[in-house]
């Protein structure tokens, strides 16, 4: 009898394609078996990655998530659906005793997150939140360097993400670029979705993971695109550890690059390009040292947790601080439109670029300052949200 863990994937298109490929990889290793796919419109044969369908037959497909979990006997549900659906789908799985890998951001509001986390805890199922960067072996290595005093006293942590997205990116789904849709929170902004990893990774390196670790949040939310949500923003989180975390991000970069997190110490810095699992250590009295690390896949870690008792890498509780940031962004005034002179359209790529934003993003991570403090003429004063603990 097969020991492969049966899995249902909810949301197999868009980013869900990545999960299909990853499930195929783990299926080839005999670890999991794709038992079902939940989509409003079933996948065609052409949409299945080569080798995913087993000789025993194609996975069952249904638009009814709960019924699919029952009929397939799934032990794990991978949820990669629109942000507003995360909480209810996770709770459906939890009530059925099905363990969960929930794509980030886990919820569009702190109240929805708490409802999900409390329901999951009550049910006793395991839940992993899909911040893949936190599976990098660089994360514990950097924490060790920090604890050992490699760069002296830690003074703060910066994050920078300068990415590019064409205008068509915001037409990919009805909820794309929205703060709300039909009265329901979405909060699909640059810091909460595409560059959420920069925020979560910066918080995690600083030891700011639980909601109660956050004491205050300042936000500057702006947009060059004709959308509701923000595409060029920064946030500063004050923490109980007295290590400010500043993350600046844009989807309107002039010259897009790899996002990174930088730990500032009194005697050096540690830069982590989290998509590449690459680390640069720079410290007084030493030449620069570069390291590359492996990464533990979060679905594989969840399976190992169920079969061998391995510790989960990204529990809901470990994303509480990130969700405080999402909540501050949700409660902030709607993002300000950048003045026409601040951006231009690249006709060949059909995308908008904010002039000089690449340097501002890097400077924010480097100095732990917000756009307005760096002299950006289009950035107003920060919106401050004090967080009660």
C-alpha cells in the first residue's frame, strides 16, 4: 500500500501552477500523491504538467472543496486561491481534520487571520503558511551570526524590493490590485502580496514574529498604476526588541532586481537575497564573505511534520507580526496617486515606472528611513498605527 500522502490542491492556475510542479516533484519522490484539484473550471489535459498524472488515473476535479476533501481522503490541502477565500477554505479543511499549506498572505485582515488561526488550533490540524523564504537554511544561519555578535549590536533591519509588473498584471483576476471587492477585504498591495516575503523575512530575522512583538507601524502607501491598492510603498515597524524594521517596495522599478533583506549591526551588515538563498557578510576587520544555502520546501516540511514529527517552519503564530502589518495597511487611508510627472509609461513593456524609485527603495533599506524622510517629493508624512499588545 502506498505511503504517499494524498493531497488536494485548491487553485491550480496562476501561482497554483508552481504548486502543481512542486507536487509533481514530491510525487516523483513517492512522498505525496495528487488526489484532487479544486477549481471553478476543471483543468484540461493540456494544463497538467507532464508526469503529474499517475498510471492509476487523473486526480479528481471539483468546484466543491469540502466534498473533494471527503471523496479523495486527502490528508493535506494546499490552498492557493484568491486572498479573501483563504480563511473559509482553511477552516473547511480544519473541520475535516485535513492539514493545511496556506498560501501567503494568510488573510486580508487581522480579524480573519485570528479566526483562521484559532479555528485551526482548535481543530488540532497542522497549518503551514506559504512564506517559502522562511524555509531557507540561510535564516537560522543569519540568526546564529546575529546572536554570536558577528556584526555587533543589531540596530535594525531593512528590506528592499524593486520589481516590475506590466499594467496587464492588474487585469489578471477581478481581485488584482484591489483593496476591497464587493465589500470584502482583499488588500492586494505590493507589501502584502507580491513582496510580502520581504516583509515577513525581515520581521523573522529580527525575531519579530508574533503579533505581540509589534509596538507600532508607520506606512506610506502610493500608486503609479490606475488601481485601488498600492504599488510603491514603505513601512516601518517598531518592535519590543527595539530593532526597527523598514521595508520599501515597488512594482514600478526602472531596473528591476533581486529583493533582499539587510541586517544592520554596529560593526557590519548581513545581506540576504532571499529568493536566491544567498548571503553576504560584511564586517569590520574582515573581507566580505559570501554564502549560499539550501532550502527546505514547505510542503515537504509539512509532510515530514506529519510522518516524522519534524517541527513546522512557518506556523500561523509565526506570521502574527506580518499580519499586524497587513492590518495597518488595511486600516490606512487609500493609497495616494503619484503625480503624473513622477512616473512614465514604457510603451514597449506597457508598464509604469516611477522615476528614481530604485534608489529610494535601496536607500530606505540602507538607512531605515521612509520615502518622505528621504526627500521623495511625492511622499506625504507617514501614517502611524500604534499597536496595542
